[in-house]
C-alpha cells in the first residue's frame, strides 16, 4: 500500500485526516481555556457572574489538509473574542509540526508551553498561556494513554522531522510514529515519541508502552532499518513478523548512484520486490548483482544482508 503510492508518512497522516483529529482536540481545548479565563470561573462551577456559557457554534477552518470543523464556545453576552481562532478567521496554516510535536512523548512542560506560545503569537498574557498549556497537557495525556485495540494486523513505524522552537531557535526534531491498521482497515496513530537517542532501549520502552495500553499482538511490523527495532520487536512481540520498508530500501539503494544511472538501476530493482515469490525475487537479485555489482557493490550486499526481513510480504496475498 505505501510501496505503491510511494507516499511518506506525513502525507498519509494529512490525507487520512489523522492530524486534523488531533488538531481539533487541541484547538477546542485551548478555546475552552480561553472561555474560562474570559468568564473568570471553571466550567460546571456555580458563579454569581452575570455572564455565562451559552453553548457553542460550529466553525469551519481551511487547513493544509482540508476543512477542519470546530465547536467554538460562546457566552450569553456575546463578547467572548477567541484568540487562537478569531471570529472572522477562515483559514489556519502551519499547524502540522506543532500539533505532532505537542502529542509526542518526550516533550517537557516548557517545550509544550513554547509550542502553544508559537500558536498564539504575542497576543495573550503569560498567565493565560500557562492556563491553556495546563489544559492542553491534560488533553495530550489522555490521548497518549488511551486504550488500544488488542490486535493490529499491520503497524508502520517511521520517523518524521518537525520544526520546533527551542531556546529561541527553530530546530529540527525527530518524531517517531506508530501508525496502526486495525482489523477493519482503518488507520490510527498509536503513539508519537520524541527522542535524541534511538536504540533498542528506546524501542523496547515504546513497544512495552503499547502493550500496556492493550495492544497484545501485531501480525506485521513494517519499519525502516531503525536501530534496535528488531531486538525490541522480538522481546515484546515474539510472534510478530518484521518487514523492512521496501520504499526506504530503494531510497537507500539509490542514495549513492550517479544521476545518469538512477533510472536504469531503479528499473532493475523492480523485479526483486515485484516478484510473485521468494525464488523469483532471488533470481532477480542475482541478475541485478551480475549487472551492477562491480559498479555499485554495496547495493546488492545491502539487499542480501536484510533479505529475510525484506521478503516477509511475499508470504501473504497481494492485497497485503
């Protein structure tokens, strides 16, 4: 599925509406915190104020990933002026990186506060941004700890690079993503993690977290050749098949190929991963090595070294 579309994970998260779901939760939680600050008391608490909540209204915002439908709270006097989504605002851009980083485990309280300040700009007080951050953290923790399905036939593990503000600088951060496909074929982001150090311990902790949230079995885990991933999968899900991502393998194969050879060499890789069985794939790799082995010896060597994990998908029907 990912191989055919040659899509990266950020496009999938956007097109499937997964980022929109997370954006909706964060924005509505922030709007509610703004309303509490405006009225001067928390929701469901009795107060003698003349003003009070008066339900909500629907607002549609255009984003990079399509329309986002929000429930915006309103007050009886009609003088609530939301800041994060203004009354006449019809579009909001630049959400994706901030939303992904907010939901990722590994972000500190100060990191989350900085991301919320980035969303708001310089339009609100320090006390209000602190209140909003506290409310957003509650929303994030609920999402991070939510129960999962007991079985996901396929889970993709990949890495996104997002831009975040840290120590007054915009820097790139790696966010590791677990994207599950359930028994009905629906996609769900199971977890997001930020870490400067990827390895067996990192993945062991993340997979154990998924298991503790109810994910008892994975049929196929599809990953790039992430450091320590194979060992972690074997420890937590010993019956899980580990499929290395063909797209990443192809990209890695082409990384050091001269421009004039790329098209022909890529065409000669196709018979390997488009074979109908492993025997046919091995014959295609042998032919590839005969043709390109002297010029680019590291490519065939990489396919041979990772062969068992690259060919897992050939055991299954074409649809998988």
